[in-house]
C-alpha cells in the first residue's frame, strides 16, 4: 500500500485550507460585512485587514484599542473568525430577534395623545421621521416639544436622553424652549404627586428642572450647507459623548433649496447627508427628526382639474430617505397631522394644537390664539 499516495490528497487539502485562510486574513475590513460605524472606528485605530484584528488577544483588548464597546468588539471577533463565507451569516439577525429589539425601544412622546396613537406610541427611535408642512403649522414647536420629551426620566417611561438641535433657519428660540420645558416639568410633577409611593419618580423629579432641560438641548446654528455638512460629520461622536437620544434638523430643505444650481451635485450631497443620518439613528439607537418645507407642484391638465397643489420639497428621490413621513396642515381652524408614510403603521390623521406649554390634544383652541412655528 502506498502510504504516500493516500497522504498527498490530505496534504493538498490542508494546503488549500491554509491558502484560503491566508487569503481571508488578508482581506481588507471594507470587504467584511461590519457595521459602518464600527468599521470606521477600527480603521481610525489602525486596523486595516482581518489579520490585524485577529492579532489582538480577544474582544477586551480590541475594545480598548479601537474604542469599541465590549459587545461591538465581540461581534467583530465573531465575524472575522467565521471567515468570509460565514461572515454574513454571523452578522445576520432573525425576524424574532428584530421583533424583540423593536418591542424594547421606547418612543418619544409628542404630548398629544391622538398624535402619539397615530405614530404607534410616539416618534420612533432608530429611524428618520420627517415633519413636513407650510409655515406656521407648528413644525418647530413640535421639534422643541420632542427635545423636552426625550429627557423624560426612565421612571416616567422616558428615555432620559439629551437632544441635539441643528437649526438652519434660525427658528429655534430659547424662550419657547423654556416655556415647554417648564410645562413638561409641571406635568411630570403632577404624575409624581399622584404616585406618592413611587420613590423613583420622586428622586427623578428632584433633578428634572427647567434649567436642566435647557442645558441638555445642544444647538448648532448652520448658516450654509458647508456648515451643515461639517456638523453632521461630528454628530456621531458628539451624540455619544452627550448621551443624545434625539437629533433634529430644522430644516433639511432650507440650504438645499437656496444654495444649489447644480441639481446633480445637490442630489449627491443630499443622499450623502441622508445616509449619515440613517447610520446615526441605527447605530446609536436614537430618533432623527427632519423638518421639510412644502413647494407648489403644478397639476397636469388631466390631473385634478389641472389645479396646483402643495407637496413636500426636495422631490421624490428624497421621499425614500425617511422611514416615517408626517404631513402637517390646516383643516378649517384646526391643525391636523397626516401619517403619509410608515413601514409599520396604516395611514391616518390626528388633530393637535400648539399651546403656551407645547403640543397638546385639541381642546377647542382655535387658530388665532395658538403659537406659531
């Protein structure tokens, strides 16, 4: 019996596996299905290939060197050890796992019960929600309300997170923010007094003051599109450092309707900006709320009698950027929110009003007496 003959195929297979392992280890991290934010941290720390990651002594060391969380580092090690063929499977999630994660996410309350019901409990985290409407309908007021609502302490069912407000139009006012923050604190104080046995609520209310709410609203004023893009570049690190759970861009349309003549360039920059916001929402599990303006779309002769109508600005291509689109408009003397687009909820409408204390349910307040925004 030729022992060498039987050994040669096994040697060839071993050599093939070794060559395949060497090839996989030499792959750039850009070829491995990693979270974009995690991959960026690895590259900034000097990790270029799969081999570089494998040289570390486990996820703890990798987390320290690359500035990752232990969970992120463990996921990276799992992916690179599975190899290229199994990497996609290693990073995949089952539908049941995604369902559990979505069930654990708390929304941000708008303080209007009818509107919260329309949105499935409030503004969702982990995605982009767009508020669209004409001037004076209350878009900015709703955004400021969300900045206060996102700071509601955990014992009250809130996220207890900070808010980042990117203002491109100069519509944010500290006075309105103070009014809404004060009203929010008073509302929570009423709930706390109604539950005297809940010590956690009482402890949380001790630090939930108007001043603290204002301190946790971080404002960026962007006067041109280059400033806006620069802010978006720094947002991931800034949000992480300040514990932000909400990012507002008010408005996303202002500079893109004013500063561009090259439509192809505008589309490319808008797409890049949108991708950054989407990645920010998903990687840091925060809510991104963008404000959009409306524009007049001329009607065709065979369409609705040829009448012009108001539509969201920035065109149809941008409509795919947001997961949820809410159109705000007037219906007689009442403000109405229409849920135009959502991946999980049916279309519908909800009435709301804007008071001195923020967004609330309609209680007979008419248009002349309401705050505008």
